[in-house]
C-alpha cells in the first residue's frame, strides 16, 4: 500500500455521533475520498460526505483557482525555479562545449549545447534528482535517529510521482518524490517522518496521527506550507 503526501491537500476529520471517526480528503486532481472504519456502510459514508458537501465544494473551487493561477513552464531564462523552499531565477546559457547545472547568485544556471525546452527540462530533472538524493539521505538519517521504533534508516529510493510526495511499502521501503527537494527542509522532514510513522502504523488511524504529533508537534504547519506550494513545486 502507498501513502501519499500531496494528496492531503484539504483534510477534514471528525468523530461522528456513533463514535466512528471519519476523514474527508480533497485531492489536487479533484478526487474526493471519504475515509471511515471498515464496518461503515456505503450509505453511512455518503451521509458523511453530504454533511460536508459545502466544505468539499469550497475546496474544489479553490483547487481550480490555484490551477488557473499557475502558468505552464516554458524552460526559458527568467522563469522561477525552487530549491529547498527558496526561489531562484532560471538562466539558460548556450554553449558549444560545456554542459552543467549550477546555482550562483540567486540563479540556477543551465549551460547546455541544446537549449530546447525539452532538453532543459530533462537536465533540470536530473539535477533535482541528484540534489534530492543528497538531501534526502541526510534528512532520513537525522529524522530516523529521533524515532525509538527505527533502529536504522530503511531502504529508500527516489521515483517521480504525479500525486504523491512519498510512499511506504508493506515491506518498509520508502520512496520519495525528487520534486520534494524544492520544498523547505521542515517540509522534507515532515514527509520523511510521515513515511517512517508507517513503519509502526500501516494506516492513517488515530494511533498514526498521535505518533506523528509526538514526533513532530508542528506537522500540520509543515503540511500546510507544502500543500500551499504544491502546484508550483510540481509544475513542469
């Protein structure tokens, strides 16, 4: 099973009158999910959704507004790029010999023989993946060392994903989205912690969220920061 991060764009949680807990997730792609205990009937789940119909509709409208405000990236000089939560200006430098990507004086400079948008996009994707590998390895170690249920950092890898920042397999393998390196360190730590909590609780139960809160009391603030910028970080 995979556990997404980007998908928790808008989230509502309550305890129903019968004692059952219900959660509603509104995904960035417009999908609405109702999460209830296994013994909940379809009719009961629909009732939960109908009770919050106005809340769901408001956030679906917000998602559409966000999509409309994000321009499609052209991969030309002057565009904004992100790295560790900071904004950088893209500078494309044509070259007949040298090819590299460097950060210098507030810019991410791509020196390349092929300055087509597709080539710039591929080169930046490789650069983000390489940088992500370095940052994620350090943060995974740092976060793991704070958790009593993690003896050593689990096996992990990087994989591009459209709707998730990270996932944790039933076998305990962590997968992280290379675009996550565009976010601030505390957001990276939150995603890593979220997945490491799944090593203990393989669900999104109350126990899982208590575990998450004990390890990172401010996790909701970090998540809100990540959610608020997800359209920009994932815009390619």
